[in-house]
């Protein structure tokens, strides 16, 4: 599904002027198309972050004293 969405987005040939077009979000107020597209990218990165935390968790005991230096083992999630 993501690949299809990206293909459709590329087909639009959006230029820099279009990226600055504004809309109104019901909770956030005025946003630009650039804001929205950057949010999509950050959303995907959030999922990668979640996956890396879950994968690292299985090594929490085996890393021994290095756990103090491994931020992925200390991450408690995301702030509100």
C-alpha cells in the first residue's frame, strides 16, 4: 500500500510552490502540504524506532555493563 501511495504522489509532480499550499487541520490549525508530507515520513520513522526497541529488548540482559551506553535499551517510548 505504501508503494502505491508513493507512486501516486510522484505522479502528481508537486513543485515547491505547491508544497507551501495551506489547509486547515481541525485540531492543529493551518498546515502546509510540506508539513503533511514530512509527517508521513516521520510517522514511518516512528514505526522503525518502535521495531528497533522491540528487537533490542531481547538483548537487555546479555549486553551486561554496556546497557548503560545503549540508548535503545533505555527508551521508554514517546513523550506526549
